[in-house]
């Protein structure tokens, strides 16, 4: 009998609470790699006090163990609320990552609509697999992974709230809400794609898109841009909007819908023009910047609804992008759907159609003067965020995964060391570096931090840039740093990192009226929490695809990478408002170190 998608959920192990002393020793090693010695010594005393027998650390760890007995995952709710729903920063660019899923040359609006229909067909196939529980269970080394997040991809919504948002999931409703929201020229249209458990055909979907584009001639006011603002501002606008029953009904339709598909119309402007970029890099940077930004409010930035869990946009140059609101799902969950999209786009055309198409409803809005004013402010705010973004994408073709493996190193760990070396070369400082590590071996597992900055990685970076260190020693130090990172990643996947344990103790203390323990007020904890290098590997099917996201701190970088057998694609983002950082200069530094390391390895 075939496995069902969710059949192993009840038998998955629960996320462990690590041993306190293991956590504190790992934390001190991370601290020692980054802060000056005198600061480390001061932190060590704070940590020793926190971790002493019968002390506060033991008490809080015991509280987490008691919490674990009555929760499927002791961390889940803490992480969802404090890492996402209570954060008031805008979703657009700042919080929502994007993926350049697939590119297909097109020559006309009709080609664009055919492409959009293929995209939607692939997505519906993936949704149908989840609904019917025929999607294969994700596994690592024969062990089943948690599949819970697949329930949160479709028919899901982040509802703005006062001080804290909430997640709504309608995919488990019976029947599944059937409507798709189509965004076109800043207007929103609702149309049912599921009837009696039957999904619309590719030809039906094409005809629906054709009807929308043939009947919508005027550009709308762009109500969707309100969802791009600071969450408190959007909550205020939302509260004003839903005073009108028509508006409230519109938002409910969007919230319950399968997803939003945006058909974009604006002309895409080249993002980079310098001679240092290859043609492929110029193309990729332009595409990814456009997916992240929508091209500004004179482009298609208003042709979005950022509260929606899943948005796909199809540009008029043939690129397909994903915009994800990821409060309760992580990047790896969406990759299977991306694969379905690519396979649908590259597959044969299907012209089978139904006898009649479902009705299409244009969502009409009643906007008060107050909302009209907020709309204008939101557009100005969005353009400000967009103009502050600096993005560069490196398409590295000198070597890829196979070369790294031939040198007996983990490709992911190798890239992590290259990202750190490029930063150190450019800024001449050691910084806290984050890599997302999945903990889906456990029920409702999310992520643990892979601490890429280590004593070994710092020793490698310093030695590699020194003329007095031999190539043999540089190789040795690189491989030692890579091996250290590989072990750290393994521990993170087993729920044995230090970040989430300390986070959990802090939040438990906060929510139970305790004074915040000194370890969390110590300057070293703040320094290590400021991830100037925030990274994630997103392996995609297409050879010209990459994910992109913004830095998590003002003076940092947001970096994603796609590892291929013979090349790497690496995106780097920074904020122009910070004079210290530059994605353009980081791109140049990364190119140089990737080349220099190859020379050393081949020496």
C-alpha cells in the first residue's frame, strides 16, 4: 500500500530540549570566535553564574522540559509568535523571500497567459497531491520528516492584528476553498478553479486569464500596496477598510483563496549595467530585483497582496517568481511545488477544456478618504524600501559542487566558508553568520541556527589572507573549518544547536513575569544575535534560478545560493542606507575569493 503524505505524523519524535551545559559550552565557543578576549571573559562569568548547579539556567531548562510534555513541539508557538507574528516590519522585501522559479522566452501577451496557465496547472497538481495525501513523504537517510507545513502552503493567510498578527489556514476546510485570486493592472479578480473535487484544466485557466486581460483596461488604485507597509500601519488601514462590508468580503475571499497569481505588465528596467557583470548575471539580477520589488508603484508593486501565504507572479518577459509569506512554513517546504511548476512549464501543452468557464468576479473596493490617504502614503513608503535595496547576483561558472567534492569537502559547508571569507576580506572584521538548518526530523520542526562563524572559520579567514601562511596550511585550515561547519549543521538538524534553547528560556521567563536573566542582557548575546551575514541554501531545479531576501539587520547582507554540479548561483542583498555595506562590492569580493581558493586547492 502506498504511503500517505501525513501517515507518520503521530509517530514522529518530539523536539528535544538540549542539556543545559552542552548549550552553554557551544554558546561560549561561538562567543569566543567573535568578540574580543576581555568581553569573552566577562561573558564567561555571566554564563557560569547562569549555568551553576541549582541556578536559573537549570530552572528554566526544567520549565521547557515540562512544557515539552504538554506540547507537540515546545518551541513551535514561541517561535511563530516572537520570530514572525509580533514583528512589525513590512513583509515586502524586508520579511518575505522570493524565488526566481523558471524563465521561458515569450513574445506576446498570449504567450504570457499560456505560461501563467501552465504555472497554475503545476501548482494545482501539487495542491491536489497534498489534499489527496499522495505527495511522497520527505525523507532523509530513510527517516521520515514532518509534513505538517504542507498543510499551510495553500489557502493560507497572515491576518494583521494589533501588536500581533495571526495565521489563518483554510486548506483543511471541507471542501477546500476553490477560488484563485488573479491580480492584473492593480485589480483583483476571484474565480473558482475547483468544482466537485475536479480542478480546472490548463486550457480553462488560460481562457480565464484571457478574459480578465481582455476586459480589464484601466489600472486600479492598487489597494494591495497597503499590505506592504509596517504591520501596525497596515492593521490601522485594514481596520478602516473592513468597516465597509464589501471590502470585508473582498479580504475574506483573498484570505481563503488558494493563492494569488499576478500577471504583470510593466517594462522591466535593467538592475545592473557594469562591465564586471556577465550577461547571465545582469539578467538574473534584473529578474530577481523585479520579483522582490514589483518594479515600484509605477510598475507592479501594487499588483500584490503580501498577506497571502503564496503569491506567484508571471512577468511579461517570461519569468516566473514566487513571493512567500513564511510565518509558519520554511523555504524547503515550497521546493516541491517549484519543481511541479518547472515540470509543467517545460511539459507539453494541454488544450482540453470544459464546456463552460466559471464566472469571474472583479473585487470592487469602497475607499474612504482616510484609506485613500493611507494608500498614497503606502505607495511612497514602498518606493522608499524599493529604492533602498542593493542586489547583486553572482553566476560562478569556474567550478561547482563536483570540484568541491573532489577535494573531499561538503559543498554547503564550503560555500559557507566562502561567504565568510568574502565578508572578512571586504570588511576586515568577524561577523555573526546565520544559516538556516531544518529540524523536520521532529514533529512540527522548524529551524535551528547553524552557526557558521566558529573558531575554525575565523582561523581560516585570517590565515588565507596572510602572505606568511603556506598554501598547505591554508588548505588544512579550510578543511578543518568545513568539517567543523558540517558537524554544526548535523547537530542543528538534531535539535542540538544552542540558539533555540536559549531563545526558549528567554521567552519562558518573559511570559511568566520573571526578570530577564543577565545572560540575555550581556553585550555578547546581542552581538551574536545580530546576523550581519544571513544565509540560506535553496536548491532549485532550474539551472538559472535562485532565491533572494533582504538582510536581517541594517548593516548586513541577505545571501541565498543554489549549488549545481558545475557552477554556483549566489544572490547578495544589502541596504543602500548603510554606507558600510554594498552588495556590489560583496559580489566582487566573493568572485575573488572563489577564484583564489581554487588556486590554493590546486597548488
